[in-house]
C-alpha cells in the first residue's frame, strides 16, 4: 500500500493514531477543566450477561430453599475421591482469596484539604521533625537525626555567641566546644565536643512517658541562646516545649487534581473466598454422602459476591448552585457560602458525598465545605460555611462529588462546576493613613524629604549675596533696611524619594505560626498596601516588585494612576495570588536583575518575614550596592515547640545582623497595627 493509499484509507494506521491522540487529548482536557461526563471505564452491570444471571439466580434460590428446609436438589452421584478433590480445591481457593484480602487496601477517593490555604510551613517544624526522628526513628535514623539536630544548635550557638561577645567565630567555636559559653552545665555539655549521640536511652524514656534527654538539652540550649539574642524573652515561652504529639504539622498539602474515575473500593474483597471456603467445608463434612442442599446454601455467599461485583452506582447528574452572602467584601470580611445541589437523574443516590471547591488562597473560618447525604430523584439539598475574604479575584473550583451504591463496592468520582461560575472578588483599599519613613536619598524633584541642599523650601539653610534674577520673595528685606545691602535667603530643599516596595513571595516566605493561619506573604502584601498608598500620598515616586519565581516589576512613578497600577498588581498578579510558588527561585540572579531595573537614586522597602538567610543575603547585597533598604518584617514565629523557639532565636539574629550593617528593620507583630511598629522603629532610629 502506498503512502497516498494510507492517507486516503479512513481505517489506516495513521488515521487510527490520530483518532487515539484526539481521544487522549479530549480526556486530558476533561480532567483538567473538571467537565463531567461518561468515561471509558464502564462498571459491569447485571444486564450484561442475562443467561449467566438467570443460572445464578436459580442457584441462589435453590440455596435459599435449602436454608428453609426445602431440598430441591437431587443427590450427586460422585464418589468419595471426586468429592474430596472438589472439597480440597474449594477450601484452598477460598483460603487463597481470604489471604489476598488481608493484603488488599480499602480504596476510595481522596478529598482535597480545602479548609486550609495551600502548603504553609510552620517555622521550626523541620527541627521538630528531626527531634522526633532522633527519638522514634529506626536505629540508624535516630543517630543521624540527633547529629543533625545537634549540629544545627551548635551553628546557632556559634553565630549568636560570637556576635553577642563581639569575638571571632574561631574563638566562639572553641568556647562552645569547651562548654565555657554558658553557665548552664546541661546546655554546655549538650553542645560540647564530648557530647554523646546515644539514642536508646531516650527511646526508652519516651516509651515510659518521660521526657527524652535530647529534648531537655535542646530546650536548655535555647534558653541560653535567647538570653544572648537581642529582642527575645525566654520568659514568654513557658516551662516546657512539646516535641511530639503537640507539635504542629510541617506542611499541609492540598490535593486539587480533578479525577473522573470509577473505582472498586475492595470493601467486599474476600466474600467470594468465604463462600468457597464454606462450600469446601460443607462437602468435606459430608464425605461420600454429599448433602447437596448444604453445598448450594453455601454457594449463596458466592452469589452475593457476584451481585456485589456486578452492581453499579447510579449516574452522576447533578446541578450545583453557589451563592455568596456579599458580592463586594472587604479584605478580612467573613463571607457565607451557600451551596445547593439538585439530583437531576431519575435514580436514588444512596451515598452522596460533596466537597466544595474553595479557591486555594481562601481560608474557611466557620462551618464545613463537606456534606454527605442520600438524595432522591429531583430532590435539592443545601449546606453553608463561612470563608475569609482576601484581596484579588478567586474563582471557585468545581464541587468534588463521590457517589457510591448501596453496597459501597463501586464508587464514582466526578467534579461538577456550578452553573454561575462563582468568583469571590475583593478589592484592596490603599490606605495612606500612616507616614512611612524613608532614607534621605532622593530624586531631583520637589517632595517631602528635607535635604542639605540650599534652595526653595521651608527651613532656613543659609544667606548669600544677591544675584540678578533671584526672586523678590527670597530677598532678606530686613538686611536691606538695616545695611542697605541686598542678600538672598536659601532654604533647605525638599526632594521626592524614589522607593520600590519589594514583597518577599518566595516559597520559603509562606510560613505561619499555624497551618490554618494567614501566611507571612499575606501580611507582607497588607504592609505593601499601606506603604504604597502612604508614599504616593506624600508625593514620592513608588514602584513595586516581588521576590518570586513569577517576575513582577512596576517602574517607580507618582500619582493616582500609579496607585491604581500597584493596587491591580497586588490584587491579581500571579506572584501575589496566595499560592506557594512551585518554580525555583535563584536569589543571586534575582538580585542582579533587580539592580539593573532600579533607578540609581532608588531605595527599597522590603516586606519579608526574614525566615531564612537567603533573604538576609539579598538585603545586604542591595544595601551595599548603594540602594538603602528598610525591612518591614512580620513576626510569624511562635513558641509552642522546640523548633519554633529555635526559629524565633534565628530570626532575631538575622534582624540583628541587618541592623549592624545599617539596614533599618521594623519588627512587626501582625497582631498589632503596622503603624504601632513603625512608630516604635522611628523612635529607635532617632535615639
């Protein structure tokens, strides 16, 4: 066959491959978009094989008759050998099926953790995981985890002790190794060079309910480090930290894949084996005098297993309506979501489970987006829950539907989009109520920053000899009246500042004291909202950028139009959508690119939790390159676990490092207004 014949032949290999590819693309698009409909896998039905079903029903009815005493089956003319073979075969087959059941997992749909906002890391939870592994892990794991935890504490002690005592790091290392860095003998021995890594004793202590020495030693070390770190008060920590059951989860992963699957749950796996085992035992008990009624009665179990295997759930024909209590909520306002689901099929839905598709950046604050019920044909049910509005446009995902039949042996998982395509939209209201301090580095435009240059202004700078063309309003007429000499008054010029607000939106910045709390990125965006509005209101040129794999750059300008541009980016740019970025972020390249984009007279206001050393390195590089930096740092650390306390101490040292090189840092507790933190920082800077 020629190539032309292949192309013309509708049944050719090429055409078949094209059709297969098209079918695969349509299936993938259906899964990605959440479009419901039939899928290739069709559950078996009792109507597929009517002859076999009829024979099975006869056997089942005969077995049921035997159960009630009606012997409708004649004796079988089998010899003892044949009967014994059948019996042994049935027993072995049934036993194998039952053994297989013990290794078969119950399979069902995995529902998304829609109550939580994507993956949020608790600061210090990785250290808590290391402590838990050092106590409860395998033998090798315990040794490695204990060594890792000790090394991290030792590195923190070296940095903090060297900075607090203003000594070289080599000298601090000797002090830590010798145990002379602290007066606490437990803390000194824990980090000393002679510290052991024995783990068996801690495992025994944990089993009997006593606190492991590893956890006790780590807490004693942290108390001593808190005394050396500026701004940390160990008295607020309480007497004892948790390291195991009470410690917060490290990461909450939200699975939002939209599957359209018919699956067997394996709930009744082993029922056939039980029936075969009963048949075999019944035959063996009768030997040559086979009681057929007993054998057929036992076979009813096999018939029941066949019914379970052949059953299928009703079709998923649902209509979803979603209603919001308010259409224009303010950020932080609570919004009630009401979901109504109607069964548009003619069948009863005996086991219907629903999970509403909450947007990834939205958090549930009351009620539950999950609902389970049985739904008759044409019936409508409704359920409600409350979410907290956040800036931007957040479309709801399709509702996850899990449907099972009466037996629960087969389930269908679908995703049904609402008829109206609900979107939660919240606009930012840029507030200019707070005056944000800036560095004295300015542009050559009139503004609010007082300079050391003489010119027009409000504060007297100097007096010089009159020159032709000087404004009459700036002539010192008092001097003219006294001496007859003309002189010109010079005032301190006020120039505008060029400021770029930089939001730390890296994956590392998605940290919170609890997995269900707002992340540091949310607090950073709120701070950026205040800063942008305040600076533009003061007449400065303001730009916007993000530390994120998603590039975001708004060139510094002034005016109301610039405020609208910044508001639009903060509300809708992918870098600020509330989802932890998945792409890699390379700090060195990002810092270089930012330096190329910044005007030469620009300064930066960075909103960052300072949760790792990479953020500190970027700030120090920019500050050293001539771009003054002010850091607004929301404190999202806590003290509920040993790891959280370590994260608190490490963050305090990062702030101290920045302040020592001249970087202004506003340490902000999000529980209090940002204005309070800025006022306290200004008093510190002017002291």
